[in-house]
């Protein structure tokens, strides 16, 4: 992980005494950092804690917007609620609330989001895009693409995006997105984008229709590295959207949307639409060729894919 650095060198760089450095090293060890010390050679970092703490998340992160501030908790009710409180008090775009565990993690449609401590990634990002209300679903779609790219880059496994907000491996969900809005009729104040990901959750703790990345990969996943990859990919996709519009993200989305062309049923606002999944439009709405031959655009709902 690193080279040996002498205590003297560190104390010169930091401008503090060698005794102060020694104390800091003890604190870092207590925080879970593995640091070797050798007489005459100095100290060497050989392991970092598997914890989603600001100094770890920030390390080597070259983002423009996402991750400008981190609020990290050991446990909280829901990172969504914390992010809403911060945003209402004027927190700028790009701030992230992350928690090791949640006691009231929530999903879409009033469902719970199982959030065991230290096993997943549970975070909320504050965004303030200048969008029309009808364009908001695009943000969920963009987030799904960013998550899929981050997971693929870190693990080599290619997830599938199930419209609008689920990420799956072999038909089993391992991540979801919850986009909540604070707006007037025609003006968005802010968005909170919530991301929940089963990373190292063991399959025995999950229902049959769910999975985790570790379960699919067969080994533990570095949550800190994955979280950093999520911030980078979110930042890229969001910047690209602000500068170039929706097309690049839509193209990315199509490469992960395995259900395109398949027969689907969409349950939306109390009715069902049966047909073939065709594409998404620029607002993130799903286009379905119905059995009556029309193209219907569906902006919210739940997709069932026929076997
Ligand atoms: C879904 O698939 O239904 C969306 C799940 C979103 C869960 C995340 S975990 C972090 C953030 N805090 C919450 O309470 N929910 C979101």
C-alpha cells in the first residue's frame, strides 16, 4: 500500500513533533488503519479500515460537483431525512450523506430498505438541477447508469438495469435508487437521490429475489473503492448531462437495459400496460409498444419481464 516513511520526515512535513506523530499513529490504529513501524525505517501504511468515512471517501477523488462535502454517520434513521434537513437549510449541490447502517431505510412505494451495518452502501446526494418537473425521472435513469458503470469497473461484473431504478444480477436485485423532490408547482428547490446497494450482505440475510455483489462475485468487495467509483461516475454523468444533454447517458443506459425488446407488463398508476419494451425517451420515460400497436410512454411504474 505504501512505503516506509520516517517519523522525522512526517514530523517535518506536518510541522509537529515526533511525539505528536506517534500519538496520531496510535489514533489511526485505533480507527482501524494497519500501520507497521520499524526502528530506523519509520511507519508504513498496509491497510485501511473498511469504513465509509470522509477522509477515505475523499481520497483521490477528482470530482467537480459530487462529494463536495460528506456527512458520515455510524447509524441514522434514513440518510434521506438527513439530506432533506441539510438541503432545506441551504446545503449546496453535491453534498453526500452516508451511513454505515440505517434503522429506517426506505425504498420506493413505501417499502423498507434493509440496511445492515457495515455491509452495504447507503447514501443520499443533494442535487439542484435547473429542470422541469417532467425531466426528473431522467436523474434516476442517469444514477442507474452511473451505478452500473461503477459496479462494472470495480468488479468486472455487468449488472442489468431494470427500469426505472433497479440494478440486478441474473434477475435478482442488489441496488435501488430513490429520488425525492422538494419543489413548487413549477420550480425545483432540490432533489435528494438515495442509493442503496447490497455489497457484502450475505445471501442468507436477503429475500430470494435479492442478491448482493459479494454473493455474485464470490468475494468481499471494497466498499470504499466502490463508493468512490460511484461518486466519480455520478459526477461524470451529471456533468455530461449539464453540458451535452441527455443523449450520452441514454446510450449508456441502453447497454445495460437487458429487457429492451422483451415482452413486459408495466403496472402504472393503477393500470397495466402489456407490450414490448422499446426504449426510453429524453425524460427517462419508458416507451412500450402495446398489444394494440400504439407506442405508450410510461413515466412511473413497476416492470415485470415475461419469461
Ligand atoms: C428502492 O429500490 O426502492 C430504492 C431504495 C433506496 C434505498 C436508499 S439507502 C440510502 C437512502 N436512504 C434511504 O432511506 N433510502 C435510500
